């Protein structure tokens, strides 16, 4: 397999890292079954694309995508914390509603970004030498830089006094109130952050692949879970916080590589989501099956 | 000082049945008093503790902590004034966070949790010393995940967390009931030590009459949402477990008799 093949897979992987961290934040840190990424991922792509075709600066467009994702995540959270809707249903409602929102944002079901400015064309203008590089390299390095920045920020954030409180919300909801932590506020902020990351991922991928499509969100959460699970399997949970954050990112890279590899060796793209779902199912069911095999009937 | 006035609470069960849990409790605890509360299941002793903690708001009545009316203060905001240890040793700590992180979280109870890494070398030195005073060999496990510690160790750490900043009120909810006898004894020793050292106003709910009389300086006995007996001073010193049981049976009998006669109204 050529260098170009791996380069493309890793570049896409780097863009997926933010998504994986978003899913990690919701599913593992907050232990909130949040399915809204299936809507906030294309939302990020849609907002960025719609603004880019109107000539908005790519940085502003990308920032707006993050803000839109955060707002959507916040809505999912308040459906749960203020209106008492279950976590799963809150996410499903928001995801469903976002489908219409995304169509409105784009004005049609897809937008091509081939002739518009993107983060990379700006980079070309800023540093002319990058023009000579293949797009995969420029995008890859850009995404990697963003991921390093985000990863450092996320590791730091989770270790701050505020971050400790956010982590406690998922770890032991029964005791945090006794420790003076406002559970609702933490869930609201945590989900906003998580979906901001997911939307950022959507915005980056739209710019990389040169289009945004309303249906690009299908299976986002499952893909994110796959990355999280891969990362955790490589380095079992509960080591250190920074190690976990790093491994989730590695999981995202690995996931995209495995997908690229599977497609290369002849997996029908139609089956991709089925295979991904089966993989996540397997990872979730394996511990239980293993327990049963050991004779511990449960 | 803790002042509870005419506290009433009736819970409505899913079926619509009303269950009176507190029938007008009046209770004044001077500062530094260590009060033990006994009573059978459903007597309202845990309900009283949870009302003080703010787990629910009472139907009527008021709760004052050091003169401050907290009757309608949400639980998480009241937490700045209150330290709490639960019966279940797994309830009081965050299992997948380290000992140091748990202590840090408790130290900021009622304070602003900022976007800064507050868990520094100073903190760690302080936590080390605090834990060393437990004599349970946990002081060198600051970076261990709490989930890897034993129930007794976790409960002792929960006690440290509850008192790491001097609370106006310490609430202990049968906090040794789920431990094995040796761990329970250790946690009780730590309880005496911590409460005595900081002269904490403490309310401890317990099932054990022995514990109720042995610890603290005042004991109240609850039954069906009311305080049946209130012992302190010499009277309490001369009371044995057996006296308490007899007294309980007698009072309960009287109460049920009067209830049958229909005289039990508003207390």
C-alpha cells in the first residue's frame, strides 16, 4: 500500500480526533448516552460550508461551526436536566430536529466547497511554500496541529478544579451534590463542549473532502465510540487521564486506518456502517461474554 | 447552632398514598453538640438527616444553620455548610478518580471551582498529613484510584472529605453500618477524633443503641416521624441499652394507645 494511501487515512483520522474526544467526553466522562453527534457533526459541516460559500473567513466559519455544535449540545442537555427527558431520547430529538436545521442552513442537501476558500487555501496564502505540498500533507499537518492544541487543552481542562467537578458528575452522581457540585450545570456545559468538538470535526472534514452533505452524520456516534473503544483497548482504562486522552486520539487514527484498509481489501462501502456497528457491539458485548465463558452466570 | 422548627414532610408514593415522614420536628442543637439519633426503620431519622442536607424541601417548618435560613436552599448550595458521610461506602467518593482529586473536590465544597489546576504540591502535602492522622496507611496512596481502596478506607476518607473544611454541621448516616466490625471500629475512632478535634456540630443516625449512647453527648429517639425521647447529661450517662429498649417499648405503646383514642393531632 502506497504512502498516499496511509496519508489520506491518517489525515482523515486527524480530523476525526475531535469527534472521538467529544464522544469520550459525553459517553465516558459524563456517562451521558448522547446520540446528538449524528446531528451535530453534519451541523458543523453545514454551518462551515454555508458560511464559506458566502465568502466568510475560514477561521470564522470554523469557529461558528463549533458554536453551533455547542448550542445544539446545550439543548440536548437542558431537555434532560430541565425537562426530565431521558438522556437517550434528548439526543434523538435533537438529532432529528437538526436534520431539518441542517437543510435550512445549507439551503439544499449538499454544498460543494471546491471553489471556495478553506483553512488550507488560507494557509497557502499565509505560507506560500505549502502550495507545493500535496493537499493531504497540508490538511494532515493542519489537523494534527489542531488536535495537539485541543488535546493539550482537554487534558489541562480535565485536571483543573472545574474539570475535576465535571468528571465527578459521571463518576458518582449520588455524591456530587453533597460536595456542592451543581450536576445540571455540569451536564449542560459538558455536553456543549462535547458537541462543539464534534461539530469542529464536521467542519474540518467538510473542508477536507470539499463538500458538506446533509446525510454525512449517519453513524457518527458509532464511529466515535469505535475510536474510543479502540483507544481504551490498546491501553486499559483507569491509567492516567492524559494517557486516556492520547489513546482516544490514537483510537481515532486507528479506526480510520482500519476503515481505509477494509475498503482497500474489497469491503463493499455499503457494508461499512454494518461492520462498524458490529465491531462496537462486539467490543461492548465481549466482557460479558467472557464472564459467561468463565462460568460466572449473569 | 442548628435550629429545626415544626418540620413537617409527607411523601406521596407513586400510587398516590400519602406517607407522613416527619410530623413537626422541633430540635435545637447548640454548636459543638454531638447528637445521636436512633429509631426503627421508617421512624423518620434518615428523613430528618436528609431534610437537613437538603435532599428535599419540607412541606412546612424552617431549618436554620448558624442563624441562616436554609429551608429552601438547594442541596448543592447548602453543601458548603454541611459535611456528609453516607451509609454506603461506595456513595461518598468518586471511584475512578484519585484520592487526591477526591479530596480536592471536597476542599472546594461551597467555593468557586475555577479553570486552574489547584491540585498542587501544597495541597498534596496537606492531604498527606490529613490522611496520615487516620493511621490507616492511605497517606501514600494519594494517586491511587479510590475504587481500589477497601470500604473502610473509603469511608474514612469520606469522613476526611466531609470535614476537610470545617462544616457548620456534620451529618453521619449510619456510616459504619455497611462495614465489617474491624473497619467499623476504625471509622468510629476516626469519627471521635475528627469531631472532637474540630468541635463539630454533629448529627449521627445509627441503628445501634450501643453506639448511640456511647458516642456524642445527646441522644434522641424517633418513632413515626416524632421525637419520642431526648436524653442528655447525667440522665443519658445512667441510661443503658436495656433502659432505652424498655423506654422505647413503653413510649411506643403509649403513643399507639393515644393514636387509637384519636388524640394525636398536631404535635
